[in-house]
C-alpha cells in the first residue's frame, strides 16, 4: 500500500468519530478493503492481481449496524414498535450517505473505484457499513458499538423531525410509490478546491442537478430542483 493511501486511512481513523489512534498494517489492509468497490476489484483481477472488495464486510456491517441501533432504541427509549421501526430507517442507504458527508467522516473521498465508475450514495452507504464491519473485526464489538452510538442518536431523532430537501424528496417519492432517489457525484476542478456536481435519478429519469464545493451541498441543490420539477415544494 502506498504511503499516501496509508496516511489517508490513518487520517480517517484518527477522526473525531472513529477515534482509532493505533493500528497495524494488517488492520490498514482491512480498512482499505472496506473502501474498495467491486468495479476496481474486478478490474484488478482481470489484470492478474488479487484484490478483495468490500461486499462481504458490507454484508456483515449492515446487519450489525441494524442490531446496534435496534438495541439502542429498545434500551434507551420507550417508543412502541411502530415508532422504533420508523427510527430504524436511519440505517437506510440515503441516510447513511448523508451521515458520511454531513459528519465529514472522509469515507466518501477514500472510496476506490474503477475508472469510469461514478460515485453514488448507495456506494457511500455500502462503504460506511463495510467500515463499521471492519472496525468490529479489528477491534471488537464494544469499539464498533461505541463508534455507532457516538454518531447515531442525534440522527435517530432527525428521522421524524425536520428534513432538508433530500429528505423531503425521499418522502415524496415514497408517498407517491416512486423509485427512491439515487444521487451520483462527479468531481471537477483542482483537488484543493474541487467543484462537485450531483445528479438525482428517480427510476431512469434524471430529475435534478446541483453543484457546490461539497457533495452534500450539491445533492441538496439537486433535490431542490427535483422537488420544483415535481411541484412538491
């Protein structure tokens, strides 16, 4: 692994939400796998090089994350079952991608994709779940739970509260039995001052586009445009 990649992973791990200051080469390789998309892994394999993608870690992290949030809801609230189910929606892909970008976790900027593969919310969400799975495997249940509980309680409360344009578009699509919005991101400009363009697809139709210096801002602008087109504001 290149030194620049190691440093990128260390910066993520040392962040205020993961707080993992000491690690090993083996652990770094695991976290690297958690951020490797299948498109790149397949491309590498075609060139005769071994490369594992995040899919197994994502499978594990997905169910572990749901378990921890469900346990938190059961043990720390008196919500009835219906309300707990509604708040468990915080672990859906749309919300996980929002959390990664809103909290500046850095995972979205560290995803390894093949050339030509576009970064999407679903990929960002998958890598978050894979990264949680990697933390569990590397450091155990309590550390992984600690990371989740550091991030999610505030987000759980937001599920039934105020929503930005992305949340409103999500609700509109669900209530009208439309496909869930899917966001994709394209970066342009210099690395130190990038411009992100976000596009939102509903089914096979592109409904909005936005731009900004951060992916989250661009996505919100794209959602606003989609809401205007749908007369849903």
